[in-house]
């Protein structure tokens, strides 16, 4: 594999990412399963990088999961999106930062639709005004939150505490990057590095000392499939697609999987558990799983935050093998404790977890 | 009555999604659904392109249109700029509007999606919410999730969340005013009506299948369709 | 074991690495004209059996080339051996002989 | 400045097959012709080819033929030369070049040819990224160089895939048109490769096989019959590199209607033809109209094939669109007649 070829592509796809002052919208899946990732994203941007981010309690879901599972009409989701733009406009912002990859795809698709079909924009303006009395401006800049961490990866590196290097061997960690389908497959030019060789996660991983594994099924979907996961009887589809990826990455002995999409992070984590339960298959070293992290968690570890503050205890696959390799100290006794170190229950079969 | 094809054309996503297919198969080659279901996006585009209402009606009543996982990988690759994923979205919309979705096993599952995601949106302001992710319905979420589910306040507090509280932050309580706005948008833009249509046709089907109770409880129907 | 309420979906992809070429080679060696099939569908259009039942004689080429022997055995039995396809084939393939060879080959390689 | 006798002058821009053939005929008719070629040598793309379809004759035959056609002093040749401006004069045009030479011409012939599609633009095929993904031009050069065919790892390929329609019939690259010659090039190269790699399985992945020319279909049939080349109907969707440097390719077998994957040792991308940078520059200098596909526009697609959108400026060869060598020769001859008709009238 020749890296120069990829660098050429990365050079060609440089999207515009605003430098400061963002209106932030949360993700349904990320705040449920990786709440600390959203918390640390804001903390890193505000406290470490000194940026202005507005976290508005008035916004809601974009309804994207419902939309892609076909229970939300296009008119409805356009108007919900328009309401978020109105909130942004009212708050005095013009840069829109999105935590969810599916939402990012939705915002991109709708703003593109409005360019091509201005009558849809007009209909939406009227519908929003009628239903909420609000008016909006289309954002000047729409970014996924991973774009922002990518943009400031160098500033984070300057404050780096832990490198993505195996402390024992001194070699770079071998990391799988999994970019959510809706990040760049819908509009390749809206993703850093494009759709085929996205650079958004690769850039962070390399900047912080790791090496990226390019494996044959790298581009394949995690298998969420919206209704294919939401309906219990269809989940075999979702599982089979993730399995296809695990089988393909296994020969490379990856140390971790990093995702920019909250759904992918969750599925690549949980499906390893299901495959271990149903087929007795594991994909990491010594019968363990491959730790799956969000890019915020990765940035947090790099900056030296406590793994349990970052929420790694919410993952089904244990992250400890990765922490050990990076030489990060942690207190196993405190993994499942509460805010004041009190006992708050713990997963029932942590022994059997991966 | 207007033709089904014209009905599809009324949606801008259909116009955007359908150009002219040359049967190259690049969409099917990398389609996650084509690998695991008897599904071929290339064939769907060709069937729709025939503009034959009998063929389209067959699609709208079939399992086929419900296999797509909406990953949109097809959009990246199509050498003719078609978007099979968008065509599917419009077929699914029309199938539900006309009540055809209850004619297929996979289509009938839309009630499950509406009851889970749809109702959650209007109740909590988000598509997913810890209270609705019951471990017995989500065994794949594993013990870690079960722990979170059983101790949401403590776990989310530990992780600096704002679970069910006023103000900003993760999993904060969405205020009644905001939920009111969301509902007003749904009422204005056909979202509420769409939910009602799904409920109405599902009830009719459940009655026909003998799976509705006298007070129109559809639990048995839901249990049945989600395992199909 | 935990009941997850679903099972892993099976792949439908043709995986060339799993290909067993013995039957194909046997047919091609004994009826080389079959190499030149264009997949035009002339045979299927004229096929006596195909006009009465669900049978596509053109597809036996694909099944054979992809090593789908199970499906092939099932399909090949539907042929009535009328030979009309030979008359119509633009590449002059002796399709009847191909069918006979496949039948023979399936028995031959089943026991190997 | 080149000022020649009382004869009428013609400036040919581009010294490939079309430019040389047309210039030869015009010189034979008594015109004084100057050929300007930006490369060091005449001959154009044919210089790179090894053997030609459909009869596998040596490409050098064409070179030899062309060399003989450049009769001096009737034809003056300026290699390493590029036209930098073209101005209309009372009785024709005046063209300046990057060298200390200008040209007065009563007519100009553009024979600026094509560029090969840059395969790295189909990112998902991994050209310039994956070691064992090459183009048909790379393979042709390898044939010309001679010697054994190896993968980058030094292995003798056991399985090779030719990929049709790379950069042609593809909205994603902006090239909606068919490049026409790649189908038969693929068949030709597959046959040549089967001689060099008798034990290898060779596949062609195609959408349609456009065997439009004399003896093309016969070549295709012999590839199937005598050389055991296998044809699978499906366009390549993506290629990825396996851990052992083999390439995993994915397409749909559209005749069975199922996705297909295959590991191959070598992938050959059959790259199409694009309006070249030379054609673009010359067209701009002469202020000509272009077709939507960036090739030069003819005045009439049926009746004015060799006439550009401007009087006195003519077109020949693949600056008009994809063409094989025999077609280019025919086209050049008809361009010569068109110019003669024009100059005799004035």
C-alpha cells in the first residue's frame, strides 16, 4: 500500500471547518450510550482549546433515526431541522456543529435539497413559521463534531499526555478507523478526505502517534440499518454486517476501533458481545474483544483524563487492554462507582464480559 | 386517480434519486442488504423505471422495499447518479400512505418502529431514550446496558449528565414548551397524520389477522410482526 | 444460552474463493463450444420447458461458473432435452450435450 | 517567421496519427504544411503501444508507416513546440509559438488528440494506492518492455481481473460517454496476458461489450474459445487490498443478480479516453466551441465532422472524440479533403 496515493486524495478533499463560535446539537445515541463523550467534547473545546460553543437546552432530536426508518415524512424532518437553524439564528450563531453522523447527513442533505429545490425551502419556512412562529437562516458552516477535533488535533497533540504507542514495545498502536456511512458517502466533498479514504479519524490517530489499519472491509457499513436494528427480528442483518467487518480486520490484530458515528461505536461494541455469546468468537488478543471508542474518548485519553470519567465503563467490551498498552493508570475498583465513589450497582456478569 | 408513478414523482427525493439505470450493478455489489437479503437495488431501480403501476404496486406490497438499511453507500458509487436509497424512501412512504405496507411481513413492522421511535420522539424529544431501551427487548445490549438501565440517575450523574433535569446537558429533560413546538411541527407537516395512518392500517390488518383485542390492543400483533 | 430473538443472517454473496471448478472443467473439456456463451437468452426464450415452468436454461451457465452445484442439479432436471435451443443459439453451442454432461458430471463428482 | 512560396500554408497542431496522415495528404495536394508537436518526437500515443487490436500487429508498423508519410521539405516539422497564440488575419491566421517561430496559415488543422483517463480519480479502485492495481497503459508498457509479468511482491499472478469502463460511462468522473476502444483493448490484452501467464485465470468485468469494429467480435469469441478468458457481467464497485497484497474486488454478477467477491493477484483498469490538455489549450487558443464532454465540437455531427465552430479551423482524430487508429486515419483523410475544399473555394 502506498500512503502517498492517499495523501493526494486527502489533499484534494479539504472541507471548510469554521474556526470558532459553534451552535452545538446533541445526538440521540451518543448521549444515551456515550454521555461523557458529549460532555468531554464540550470541555475540550471550551477549556482546552478556548472555543465558544453554545449548548442550547431548547433543541431536540433531528428525528433522523425515525426518518431513515420511514416513519417521519420529509416535510416534517425538514421543519424540525429548520427549527434548529432558527434556534441557532436566534442565539446569534452561524456555525452548526453536529454530534451525530446521521444528523450530519440529514443537515447536509436538506440544505443541498433546498439549493436544488428552492420551493422546498419556501414550504419549510412557511411550515416553521406557522407551527412555531420562528424564522431561520441556513448555517454558513455545518460540521460534524469529529471535524472539529480533526481541525484541532495538533493543538490537542501539544497538550498530549499519552501517545497512541504501545509502551512495552514502543511501537505505534494499530488502530481501525470506522467512519459512519452518512459522514461522507452521501456527499463525499462534505467529509474530510472524501468518502473512499476519509481522513477525519486517520488524521487524529496519526497525529497522536498511532497507525491506521486499512483492511478490506474498511468502508463497509456497521450494519445499523435503522429498521433492520430497530425491529428485533431483523437484527441478524445488523449483526452479520458487523461480523463481516470483524472477520476482515482480525488478521491485522488491531488494538482498538475508533468511530466518529455514535451508532457505529455502539454496534461494533455490542455485536462483539453477541458474537461471543452465540458463536464463542472473539476478535481481540487472548480471547478478549477489540475495544471500541468514540473519538472524544480517544482525545480524552490522549489528554490524560480518567478513563472512568470518560465513560469507558459503559462499553460492553472492556477497554483495559488498550489502557494497559498506552500505559494509562486506572483504578479497577472504581470502574463502576458513582460520582461520590459510592456503589451504584454493576453489570451482572462482568466476569463473562469481554 | 393519479398513477402510482406520478405519485412517486411528487416527492423531490424521487426526482433526485432516479436518473436512468444502465444495469451495471455497482450498487448491489456493495449493498449490505443485497448480501444478506434476497434484495437487489439495481432491480428495484429498473422496476420503477418501467413506470408500470402493476409492477410498482407489487413493490409497494412486497417485503423487498423493506430490506434496505439506508446506509446510502449506493449514492457514492452510482455512475449514473441514481440514488436507490432515496427511491426506497419514497416507495416506503407511498406504501404506508396507501396502506399497502400491511400486505407484507416486513412492511407490517412499521408499527413497531412507530410505537418505539415515533412515540419516543414526541414524548422525550429524542429518538432513543434510556427509559425505553428495555433490556428484555434488547438482550444484545448486554449486561453493561442493563446496569445503566437499572441505575440511570447514578450512572448519568457519574458521567456529568443532566438526566431528566432542567437546563442543558446530556439527557436533560426536554421542556413541555419544546415538546409542544415539536408536536406543532408534526401537526403542521403531516407527521402526526402519518403516525395515525400507520396505526389505522395496522389495526385493520390486525383485526383481519385476528390479532387485535376488542379494545384494539395490538400487543399480540406487535409481538408477531417484530419476530417475522 | 441467551435468546437474542434473532439469528445471524446468511450471506448471499458469490465467494469465488469457495469455487469448486471440477464440474465446469469437465463440461468445458467435453463441450468446448460452451465457452463462447454470450448470455443472450435466446435459449431461454425458445425453451420448451421454460415456457411451461419456472426454468431458465441460460442460467445454468452462471450456476456452473459460480460452482453452484446444488441449484444446478435441481435446475438441470427440468430440461426436456428437446434441443430447440441448439437451433437458436447464435454461438452454435450444443446445449443439449452440455445438459447431458452436467447430469453425468454431477453423478461423477458427487461420489469423489 | 516561416513564409513559404506562393503555395497556400496549412498549420497542423499535433503530430500524432491524425496530424501526420492529414498533413501527408495535404502536402501531396500541393499545400505547404507545418506540423507543430509539443513532444520531442512525432507519433503521439502510438509510441507507447506494443500491439494493436484486432489483429495483434506490432504498433511499430504504424510508426514506420507514419515516419514515411512525413515527407520533407513539403512538410516542415517543429517538435518541442507549442502554439501560444492564434490571431485571425485577412487571409487566414497567424500563430505564435513558444519558440522563435511564427506561422502564417490559410487554414489550421487541430489534431491534438486525447489524454488517457487518470485512473486515480476512481478513488475506490485504489490506483496509485494499492500496489497490484495497474492500468491498461501500464500493462501495455510492460508488454513493450518484455519480460515476465509479476505482482509487486514478485509473484507470478494466478488470477487477473480486467476492469472495463474505468473513467467512461461514469457520471462520477464527469465522463458520460463511451470511450469505445477499451472493450477491445481489454480483450486484446487479456489474450496477450494469457500467453504470458498460461496458468492464470483471467476475468473481464464488463457492463456491455462494445465490439463495434471490423473483427472485434471475432477477437472476443476467440478470447472465450481459445484463451479461456472469462467474462462476468458486472461493473467493479470497489477494490481493496488484502493483508497479502492481493486485491479483493466486488461487483454484482448482474446475470445471476447476486453480489460477487473475488481475490485477484492483479487488477488491470481499462482506462478510457479524455479530451487532452493539449486539445483543451488549442481549442481555447483558437476560440473554438467544445462539446459537453470537453472534446472539440464539430459544426455538424453528421455532415461536418472535420469542421470546427470557426471557419478555416479544422479538426481531425481523437480531439473530436474517442477513436481507434483505423478510424483516426480515415478521419484524418476526410479532414484533408475538407481543408482542400475550403482552400480551393477561397
